[in-house]
C-alpha cells in the first residue's frame, strides 16, 4: 500500500510538473482543432439545445492555417478565408464570413477563439435566425 501511494504521488508530481512547464500553443503555426460539443439556439422559438457537431453536419476536426489565412475540414478542398486574425491577452481570435449555397440566402459569420495556454477553443457562428457555439481543443498540426 505504501509503495503504491508513493508511486501514485510521484506520478502525480511528474504530471503536475510537466503541465507547469508546458509551452504555450504556437498560434503562428498550423493547428488541428477538434469540435467536441455544440449548442444551437433558434431565434423563432428561443430554444437552445446541446448536441454533437455531427448533428448539424459540422466536421469532427478543423485545420487552421494562420499563414495562409484559411480554415478547412481535413481532406476537404473547400476552404474558408480568415478575414481577421489577432492575438489579445494570450488568445487567438479569428473571424470570417461564409456565403453558403448559391441558391439560398444563408450567409453566416463566425468567430474562433483559441487560448494559447490550454489549447481550448470556442467557435461561434451566427446566421439570420440560428446561432451555434462549438467547444473543442487545438493542437499543433
């Protein structure tokens, strides 16, 4: 029992030390970000619901290329332009707009925030009557 306690304590200290000395995420290089959870809110009903990104046809991952100023799902040819990019208080902010489908008025604006210290990410997107918030995390690509 004593040996397992000291082994567990040593392991815990190693994990804590590695977390304390971990470097911040370099947001000037490409990132791979997961979309883990989502919220969808509707203007008409005022209802919001928690769901998985796949339920609204969102990809599991997105690739952010800050140099090329693009955002895309892996293995997809269509890319979204990053129109604004700024780092404030250890957070990377990205913004853009999408026209959607040619035959519909379905334009949407989006913002992504990536925290450099943790890699946590929030993506918000808004259209005429629907808002989405996605939560996830980013790692170097």
